[in-house]
C-alpha cells in the first residue's frame, strides 16, 4: 500500500507546486471616450492602493467630456490579459491594446498627470 501511496503523494506535491496561487483581485474600470482604464488591486486596501484610488477619483472629477462611471468586479490575477507583476497596477487601453501601464509606489498627482497625458 505504501508503495502506491508514496509515488502518488510525490506526484501530487510536484504538480501542486507547479501551479501558481490564484490571487484574488479587484478590478475597477471606467471607459472614457474610446479608452478603457482598469485599476487592478488586491482585495485588501493598502496605502499604495489609496494613492491610485485617489488619483482615479480626481481624474473622474476633472474629466469633462462625459460623466465617467466606475465598474467594480472581482477576478483572479491570471484572468487579466496583461502580464502584471506588481499590484496595484493601472492599465490604460485604447482599441483593446494597452497603451500605458502604471504600477508601484506613486503619489496620486503623478498618476493623475499620467492619465491626463495619455487620455486626450
């Protein structure tokens, strides 16, 4: 019995170690005139994520072309099309292609400036 259980146990450990953990994330998105902005964060709030949320709200308040609505969803990090190595990450897409990616520790002014320069 141990001769069969031991190899099966070793194979199981090898396979489970090969697959990355499915990290749960939140995706907050908005679609200003032809663009899509996605803020990808962990489900728990960190100080770095606060700067991104503040910037997202500040950009919404400054955006004049149309009312900007936010949509929130939960997902797995591996279901996002872009390779994301650091959270939080802000993705800016146009016509389905990522044209800008902001990640890491930034202050909200830097993030808002990047949004304004990218979305014209």
